[in-house]
């Protein structure tokens, strides 16, 4: 393992990572997982406290998902979605649409990850307006602190300064708002689409929207004719307590973007869902050039689709959403206790996701350069919890299969780590 760790330090470049710090230590190497637990190369076990960067839903090595991938592998791993189709992709498209009321979201465009799901929606929106005789509708509207991915188009929508400001000169123009009412200040007939992370902004530090905001946004979009893109890359597949966040406020978007949890967190796969009105605008003779000229090599990947089908099965067979409700209540109780800690400034929860923000006891933030949140997460490892912060907000978002006992251990690990790290300040 030593050899592999040194190869990593010599040749890998990790995402969102200061590589000088990374190379100063031996990297954590994860070798196995089972349920909500991951094991490292030294045999130590950890609770997967952020669901392997927000992807894992039913736990690692779930027999049903593992078998589905193996069975598909015995047939074929990947075939082109340009010029042919495959069984798991067709079946998955049907099942995804069936999760919504009839005649609402009826079309699925597959891609590879959250960023591409968002980019596909953006391009569809622009082309839709061109094809519908409103070519002036080109503006995108996104929220303060938004995060929609890292590819250039999706990053244009992002509103997090540290990630996005550097590329400001290379952006698709975006109007930024902090409330649906702000749409009144913009020329409504020039807006192509408005995009939001419904109910909760993840990368902004688990910021929960006021209840009713999503509903109001839908109504504003209806008033101005702007299309509504919901980025459910994080919130999809049970995280909020319902299958999709938009169900909480009875909102149906024009585009719904799914990725992270779509395959249960086993393989990269994304979906951009839309309705028949958008879809039909692209229909015509070839020579009319209405075609959506967009796609990726691995679109509709059969292994990913097989994993996604199995994950949806697990939701039914194991009554996942029903069993999740008491766990959400348990998380609330544990967070309530954690609030007693003088360094815990605020806890924010949405379904089975939480952010725990630490500050000095007088309410002043720690200097960001101190990396307090990062050091708390490193300390929490010693207590059996793996997670990552957003600045000084510790993310607690384990797989939906996590037991209440495991949850209590995770919160305890955070409590101990906060005491050790902040006690020292
Ligand atoms: C992670 C995330 C994305 C980007 O997904 P990738 O698969 O990392 O490209 C987009 N939107 C939201 C809300 C996310 O949390």
C-alpha cells in the first residue's frame, strides 16, 4: 500500500485539493465498503458521513446493486446511445418518468454527471427559445451562493466566489438573484431559464431555503414565461425525505437534473428530464436543423443504468423512504443536543442532510485561513467518521441505510472533534 500511496502522491491530482498539503502526508486509501461503513488500507473503519461526496444512497456493496451491475457486465458493458439503444437505459427512462405525475416529465436525456446534466438543460433551454420564435430569451438567472457543477457552462451559474470568480471573464452571462421577487427587476421576456437547487443549497454550506420559496419561484416563472431548471443532483433520491425535493412544494419544473444518487452512488450517470412541450419543439425534418446536437461518449451507459434500476428497486423492496422518517427525527434530536456546544453556531437540516456550522463562542467566524472545519473533519476520523466540510460547516449526510446507532456515533465523533480542535484555539 505504501507503494500505491506514493504513486498517488507522485502522479495524481485531486479535485478541490491543495496538492502541496496533500503530498505532505500519506493519503487515506479506502479499500472496502459495506453498508454505511468504509474500511481503509490499515483496516480502520469509518462511517461514510458524507455518502462518498453525496453520492451513496443504500450503502456500499449492496447485494442487489452489485448483482445488477455484474449481470449487465455479463451481457455488455457499454454500447453507443447514438444510433442504438439498450435495455437498461430504455427501462430506466420509463421508470424515472413514472416517478412523476403522468404527462409532466416525460423525456430523459442521459449524460454522465451533475455538471453535464445542468449543461444539457441550459443548451436545451436556449435552443428551445430559438425554435419557438423567441430568440431574445437568452438570459440565465441563478441564485446567490449557487453551485451547479464545474464545467464551464454549469460553473457560469455558480455563485460561490472562491470557486467561480477566477473564471468570471469566461462566463456565460448570468443574472443573480437572492429571492424569486428579484425576477421583477429583470426583463421577463429575455429570460431563458431560472435555475435553483431546490430546498437546500449544498455546496454553499447546507443553506436551507425558506419554505414556500420554491413554489413562489415556480409561480414567478409562470408569470414571465421563463423555464425553470431544478438541479436535484444533490437532493434527488430520498435525501430530503421524499424521492425528490420538488415534491415538498408540489412543483414540477421544465427541466429536472439528476446525477449523484441516481445509480445509488455506484457509477457515474446523469439525467436531464423535461416535458413534451420542450421535446416537441425540437422535432422536424432533418434539414430544418432542429436536432439537439449534443451528447457524450458514455451517454446511456448500460452498467450505470442497470445500477440505477437496481437502486430504484431497493427503494421499493426495502421501504427506504418510510424507514427514513424516524431516522430524520433522530437526526433532529441529535443536532438539537449538539447545539448546546458553545462552538456550534448553528445546525441546519433538510431531511437526512445536515450542516453543523462552528464559530467562536461570541458568534464570530474563525478566520477562514485557519481551516477549522477541515481540521475538525480530520480529527473526526480518529473517532470513526469520514466527512468533509464546506468552510466551517461540517456536512453530515450519511447513506439512507445508516442506523440510528450509527448516526449517534457520527454526531458524537463531531462533538469530540469540535472539542479537541476548537478547545485549542
Ligand atoms: C455535485 C453537484 C453538481 C455537480 O455534479 P458533478 O457530478 O460533480 O458534476 C451540480 N449540482 C449540485 C446541486 C451538486 O451538488
